[in-house]
C-alpha cells in the first residue's frame, strides 16, 4: 500500500474521465504535466517509479483496465492506477469484466512486458486517431505499432529502411 500511496496520492496522479479519450491521456509527458491519464498510462508512470526504486512491480494487462501488480509473498497485490492506487482483489477484477461479457481467464492477471504495454498504448492511440479522423497522427502511430511488431511500416519498403531484428 505504501508504493500505491506514494505514487498516486503523494504525486497527485489520478484517472481522467473527462475527456477519457483525449490523446493526452496516453502520452507519458502529458500525463506527468496534467497528473491525470488512463489506466495504462498511469500504470506506466508507476512502473517507471517502481523500476527506479527497485521495487517488484509489474504491469498486468487485464482487458479494458490495465493494472499494476506488486509481487508479494503469496502472489500479486493488485493496484488500480486509475482509482488512485486502490488495492483490489482478483475477484473484483473478474467482476469488472462480467458486465462487458468478457469470460474470465486467470491469464488476465499475468504480467506483461514493456513491448506489450507499448503495443497496447499505441493501439489505444490508433483507435482514438481513427475515430477523430486525424490521418497524420494515425499514420505516425501505425508506423510505431508496425515497428513494435517487427514489421516494415508503410513507406519503409520504398525507402529501404532496415528495421532492427529481435
């Protein structure tokens, strides 16, 4: 609980409901400026702080609501970054998915790596820019997503750009 309190309460990080789908909620620099964001961007800030403090915190890529997991004796303590670092149970996580028609899988509580977090963040931005019709930003985010997936982005084939191999 001390980690969650330090990151969210003491630093004033909170979930931003209005407007939830603002791209600023997904860019870490803007989240740091405004002290608000969506679950995954707030979790990313928490992960950066945890890494700096050498704390065993991981990202939990649950569908529709990203969480943090503090690796404690006996399993993860789940932290909801969108709710000011509230500690929640696996059962509460499961109950959040029921109204959405998502069938629970224990794998939803497994840690995800940095690449998966970045892919999910770019997917969120891609959908936002697709809905707003911002073609320029859509192309930029699409290129980033392609690179994260190890695929040539549109335009790379014409220019001969080599992408690093994993």
